[in-house]
């Protein structure tokens, strides 16, 4: 009886529940074509555990308040001043902010962090590859709709189990950058990593997301630059191999043509490099965000109300935040992000975290990323690495 009790106690330990939750959440974040998504339902299922067991620390509460106070003030004033109240976006913001708070509030040792990071990347990669292979299957069979959802949209852009190819691409980038760094660090087994990296990179390419391409390029450049500094030379064979492969890919994209589902890949790729007609609508929408500041300089017009003024999606996280939460919101957001960047910069053995963060923030100037689940998981991985490495749950 005592042995059974000990086994139950071990099975239900906080650390194992925490790890089980975050691995499940990362995997389910790759399947968000329905609302509420499986990831949201997973969070609701574990919410009682977090509410009962989470021990909050002052530093983590301060980070949460940097996000929550502008949200609360803008929601309150947006409703009383203008009659704007978007409970859906308010709820999504609260959920993501609480997710972030709960996940950074558990102390884990450095060894546990290494184990957790490796497992997260494996799960993330599997989730990403399912999206890529389902897209390749769609291309091969000519069926854009599979399992009740369109996995190919907007001509031949790979969407997978996301609603938007601009989200799928960046979702694949974080495990891709991890593998790219591992390629540098590993003395053996790097061929397997290169094969997996190829398919993740192919998925990023087939999303035809200009923001994702820029995101990925910046991330790869930072890793190459960081290891060039570390090795004190650019003439490392792995660096030369990476640059050569990149050059071959770029030349191939401009010279080799093929048809996918009856559409020229080359023509679609070239067209994605230029300014599109809808880009002008985006620019007009972003310029209109200044009207929100005129309405309420301090706290904006409230979360989720950007389209009430512009009638168009923001495609810029910072302008949306500025318009919806005013100067209070954008100042606190930059304080929050500077803190995250400083923590990422201090991490010397996982450069991909800083590379992913930098690419994602540049991506955020082109696409609205505030509600991307994987962005908040990246924040968590950076904070956990620096804050909790000397403790054990």
C-alpha cells in the first residue's frame, strides 16, 4: 500500500504535470484551424492545477502587470469613452498573459531545463512536420482540403492546420533555428538534423510568407554571426556549407520552374517578392492607427478594436498595441520586450533563442503576432533559462 502511495505521489508531482502540460500545449499549438483550438482546451483543462499550485514571485508578477494594467485600463476607458468592448480579444489576452505568468513561475533546475527544452523542440518539430507533410500530400494529390480543412490556400500557399500561412511559417522557424544551431554544435548526428531541417525549411518556403522568410533569414544570420565570433573565423566548414546551400537554394528559386497543382511555382515566388496591391490597404490602415491616439492618447481604444477605426487588420503588432492601448501600452510593452531581450542576450549556449526572438520581433512589424501561442512559449523558454536554472521544482 505504501509503495502504491509513493508511486501515485510521484506520478502526480508538480514537475511532471508541468512538463506534461507544456509538451501537450506545444504540440497542440500546431493545430489551430478551429476555435477554441485544442491548445486553449488543454489550458482550460489544466487551469485548476495552475490556480492551486502556482507560487507567484514578485518579479514575475511585475512582468504580468506590465501586460495586464494597460489591457485593463484600455478596456475600461474604451468602453466608457467610446462604447467599444471586445470581450473575445480581452479574454484571449488574459489567457495568454496568464499562460505566460503560470509557466515562468515554476522553478526548475538547469538539468531539468535542458531536458524540457530538448523535449519541447522534439514535440514542436513533430507538430511542424505534420503540417509540412500534410501540405506535401495535398500538393501531390491535388486536394487542397484534407480532414475537413483547407491546408492549401491563396493559390498554392501552404497553411497546414493553421488559418494563415503567415503563422505557419514562423511556427516552423523556431525548431528550424534550434536544429541549425545544433548543426554547428554537434560533432556527429548532424546529417539527420540537416534532413529534418530541410523539411522545416521547405515548409517555411512554401508558406510564401515574406515576413516569415525575413524572420528566418535574420535568425540564420544571427546564428552564423554568433558562431563566427565564437570561433573567431568565418572560414568554418559548417559556415561555408550553410552559406553555399543558401546560395544554391536562392539561385534555384530564380531559375528552376515547376508546376504545383497546375500553378507555376517560379511565378508565385517572384510575385511574393514585390509589393502587392493589398499592401497599400495595410499601409493606409496603419496610418489610421494615429487616429486612435487622437481619441485617447493615454490608453487607446481598447483591445480588439483596431478594425473598428480602420476596417482592416493591423499587420503590425506595435501599431495595433499603440492604437488599442495608447502610450501607456506601448511604453510598458517595450519595457517588457527589452527585459526579454536582455535575458535572451545573456544565454550563451542556446543562441537560437536570441535569433528566434529577434526574427520574431522583426516579423511583428509586418504581421500581427500578439496572439501567437508559440511567441509566448518562446518568451517562457527565455525566462526559464535565466531565472530558474539554480532551482528545482
